């Protein structure tokens, strides 16, 4: 079992550009959540996707959008990048029926640097 | 709105000594509580979780945590730390059985002295 995978590992972008980050969930999982972790901070919940729809959203602007594909993989898109978007972006996968496996499994993250 | 407070930004402990990391939460209903560990450059690994039942939960790597509803706390403990325990520790609260987005604390950085 490969666990949760994310790509790319690192990324450098310029202010104003757009970026797409990718996540493949753990086998058997149907839900993907995205988190932003700024340096020295705890992860902050961005949004969650289930059945190809945004199920829940944290306090992030519309510049942050996502998508989930039929194979449950997911993308996080950030438009009009700001310096403050520099962070580690974590993807977590889970089952929507947590009684079976009540845990969110995290990937290694994508380090985004905006210059 | 739910929130998590980890009062200690840094904690230094000698190898072999006991450890307690503090976590206080704010949540309107019965919380789902988690402790995660993050090594440098790595993702998060779940140490333990509390959903219901016994308020003392055992986790991996010899860690345990106790849920105290009256104090809104979920402190993490380990009787004897090892140098490999040096890492960042995050407490988190969630709902929906853990299926919903989690709210994390800012973390406690654990330093192990030889």
C-alpha cells in the first residue's frame, strides 16, 4: 500500500502565478482533505472533497479551489499567488464512513515557495 | 467554532525522563481528539485518538493521552523519552468521527537532551 502520495515535492512560483498540487489517496479511501501549514504553525484546513464535490471548506479565499476525480485523487489550485501562500501543503485521505477507519492519513506534503 | 491551544511552544526533556505535552480544546459537543507527530520535512503521523469510551488512550511509540472533559484537556504523556522522539507534536480536534476537517493547535517542539 503506497499510502497518500503528493506531487510535486517542492515548487517555486512567482507572485501572481497559478499553481496546481496533486494528491493520490490511500487505497480504499474516498475522501481527500487539504491543509496549509505555514512555517512554525499548525496545519489549517482548506477544504475537503468527497464524491467529486467540495464537502467542507475552511476560512480560505476563493483563490483556493480544488477538484476530485473519479479515482478519488485530488488537485488543489491556487490562483494569483501571494507571498503569504508560501507553505507546506498537506493532503490527507480518509473514509467518509469513519467507523471503518476513523483516521485521516497524511501525505508528505508539497513545499510551495512564492517569490 | 472549535479551537485548540497548545500552551508550550518548546519543551526540553532529558533522555529517559518523562514527558507531558499539554492540549486544551474548545468544542461545543463531544470532541474527536487526536495527537499527531511531525518530523522535519515529513508529513503528519497519528500517535493516538480519542472518540469515546475509556478516557485514557494508548497510542504508538509508547505514548498515551488522557481526556478530561471537565478541564477540556487532552494531554499527551510518555514515561520515558528517547532521542528519536524529538519532533513537532500537534493536538487536533474534529467532528464527524474524524471525517471532517481537523482544527490543529500551533504545535509543541520537543527537544531531547542527551
